[in-house]
C-alpha cells in the first residue's frame, strides 16, 4: 500500500505521519491488513492491541493480502500477540515476498542473514536484499551498504558501500546518514527522485 511506502521509506523519503494516515484511510475502507497495522501501532481511532492486530492479519491472510501476510509473519517472528514461531514466520514472509512486498522481502533477507527460521545463508540474504532495494526500499539499500562494507555475502567493496549509504540517506535513512558521518564522509542528502514520481501517481 502507499502507506507502506511512506511508513518504511520505499521510493520516497520516510514520513511516518503520512504513512499512518494512509493506513487509517484504508482501514476505514475495510482493508484487513491496514486495520491490523492500525491496531498494532494504535493509529487514528484504533485501539492499540496486539491481539486485535493478529485477528485482523489472520482475516487478511485468508484473502492472501500481502500486508496481512507480512504483518502476521512479523508477529510470529517477534512473538507479538502470538507464540514466537520463526519457521511459521518465514513461511508467511515468503508468501508476501512472492507477491512483491518489499518489506517482506527485506524481512526474509534478515532471516537468512541471521539464520532465523531457515539455515543461515548470507549470499541468499544479499540477493533478497537486492530485490527489496530494487523496489526502492530505503532500509534494504542501507543494508546493502553494510553488506559491502563488511563483506557479508559479497566481497568487500567500500566504493559500493558508500554508494548505497548515500542512496539510503537521500531517502531519509538516519542510520545511513550517521554511518556516512562515522566513515568520515561529509554528505548532504538530496531528495529522492522517486518521491516526485510516486506523488504524481497518487
């Protein structure tokens, strides 16, 4: 959803307030995944409740909604409102990833990088991270910078690392901005070109 784009910084500079308002609007229209997100974080008139969030996500999963698949997968991954089950989490995240959901693809990459619910596979993790980055997901772009900086799943390449950190910084990723500073690189983030394109599509 467009709310996810602003909430997570996908192709646009991260804007949580705008993202939450979009989730509320979609929830009012009956979108189960958005209702789940609103209950999980207490957006708008929705009571903050892990249990209600899980209930909404489950209903959305029945309709194969990617927001719900990702949301419920995250709940199982972290034990939020349900008993922690990393294997179940990976199964749900994989379904959402197959539908092209960038946050789910990135979360799945983290599972492979850390060996949660699957055998640890840093090469696979980087491949998934690249998929999410190609969709404009700022966190994935910054994570690729880390992979190239540290040589996890790829050969070390500081030039590429800096390139990815700058791209993530342009999209409002504060970690990428601070990382560049820690690397002794003075960089002023520029507005992401994709933001204007997305706004034109609204």
